[in-house]
C-alpha cells in the first residue's frame, strides 16, 4: 500500500469521526450542568435580622455557614431580641438556622432570659422566630423558672409586639410540694405578672382539690 493511499484512509477515518461527533452533538446535546448553590463560611460574625429596616434580633457567632437562602450559625456567643430598638430578651442556643427568604429563625437547645430583676428563665429544645409575624414559639415542651416557681407547658407562643408570652396545653406550676394544673397561662413581660386561665387542679401531699 503506497503512502498516498494510507494518507487517504487516515483522512477519511478522521472525517467520518468528525461527522459522527457532530451528529451526536446536535441530535443528543450534552446534559445541562448541575447547579450547586455557593456556600460561604465566615468566622466570628455578627448577624442582624431586620424588618422594614428595624432591628429585630442580633446574633454573635464564632462560625457562620451560608448556603443559598440558609444560614447556619454555631458556637453562638450571644443573641439578643429587640423591641423598639431596645434589648428585652437574651437567648443562649447551641445552633441557629436562619432562612433569609422566609425570615424564619430556628434556635436549637435554647435558653431564654428576660431583663427583669426576678425575671423569666425558659428552656426549650426548639424555638422558632417568625419574622413576618414577630412571634417566638416553642412547638414542643418548655420549662420555666419564675419567682421561685417551676412551670411546664406543652407549647409556648411569645407575641413580640404585645410582649405577652402564652403557655398552652397542660400547664403545670409547682410550688414546693404543691402542683397546680391549668389550661393556659399568660405572662406579661413588661409588668412581670402571670395570669392563669381555665379550670385549676391542685395536687398536694394531702390529696387533690379542684377550683374554677
């Protein structure tokens, strides 16, 4: 086989390969690239949540990880809730996750303290801040210490604007050996007063008594 024939065969094979590749490209276009949301991690950052330009809360955290609309904060140093630009609640939490688009903040293993002299101390496995409604709620049980009383409830809702904290569903208040059970209770953060509603059941060492 002479050199001209060899070159012709090589050229023909290359041309066929190019035609095949071109046909595959137009007939079967390559799949689109997978979009991976960018993530950014910041160290020792202060995150501020606002509504209509007004500060609602502020968190100082050692680690902040942002991925899309979700911001995860760990090693929290402090968190403060604001009302009328003034701090009124301090919160300690293990982890916080903020959805920027929905303006919803989840606080895990949270402890809440108000600024009163003999104020409120509250524990919850999960607190949820709804920025649009300006409410802080615990969908699960809460434990509260207030003026020497131990208080438990199945759920809690705090209305930030009204500064009222609602305890609902099997509210229990223990004072020494006495245990009060009721339907719900409302705590006024400004007045530092708690009101009780519904049927009251008193359980003590000597037995039980019920009052309306």
